């Protein structure tokens, strides 16, 4: 299994160590590869909110296609490639889950022939600026989605909990597999896997084990 990790940072920075490096330290011993995605930011791109989402979605497409194209070389299962993100990175991960494509079979570039559909998506403290309603338009073919959230998120910054609850409700209406774990601690950094949390059993830091167990319990999708 491989997870493409999108660090958070409000689409203006990437908190690489907290979100990618520490995720690798937890997932790698579980036999799960972590692929960090350095998606484009503003600055240098001077774009409005909708435009930065559209630009970074192209980066997520390419990341999934590249991982799938090189799966044999990297020793990963091309049908077990997911995407996870924190805050703005979660916005990107969920955006991809809603807006993937099947690839272009006629493309000269063999990577572009690959599907950009992740096999699962994870949102840790999914953020869409201060918005409570979900902007995402899902389909019945949306991949399974797992969300990690804290009930004290959005109180002193971060993101309101109504957003992931709305996402969950929309997916349930479509029959898309969805799981959401709400914790009473962690605030906007609920999904962070910093070593102190991972080593001392901080409840929200157990989400990698919960995710893998949930995915393993699900029937395999027909190829």
C-alpha cells in the first residue's frame, strides 16, 4: 500500500516535517509507503482560492498517475494507492476524491494514460477556509473516504467541524464508503503524527492503524 501525503499550510506553505516526515515514520514500519507531494503554492502563484484549488488538483492527478505508472518499480500495489492530507492538504485530497479522471488512453505520455482515481482518500482536519458547507461534488464512484477530526477544531482557528460532517453526509447519500472519527482533543492538528504523540498513545495519533484496519476489512474493488 502507498499513501500520497499532502502537507498542510493554507496553500501558502508546506509543513513537510510534521505532516510528511512524521507520517512516514509511522506508516513505513506498518509496510505502507509514504510519497510526499510538493504541490504548487501561492506565492509564487498569485491566484484566488478557486484557482489555487484547480492548479493543485493537476499536481494531485500527476502524483497518482506517476505512482501507479511506477508501481512495479517501487514495489507497491497499483490498486492500493491512496491520498491523505492535513488541513489545506486535506482540501486537496478530498478535491481529488471528488474530481479524479480515468486518464487519457490516447496520450503520448504513458503516465497520462493512467487513472488519477485514488483507491482511498484521507482528510485530517479538512479545511476550506472558514466555510462550513461542503464545496465538493462527489459521485457514486468516489473512493472510500476516512476523516479524522477534533471537536475542538475551529474554536480558536482551524476549521469548523460542520465541514467534514457535511462531507460524510453527502458520501453516505451516494453509498460511498465513509468513516469519520471525532476526537475531543487535538484541535486543528488532530492528525499530526509527531513522535511524542505516536510514542505515548495519543488517541488521534492512532488513525493510521484505524485506517489500515478499515481498508483491510473492506471487500476488494473489481479492477
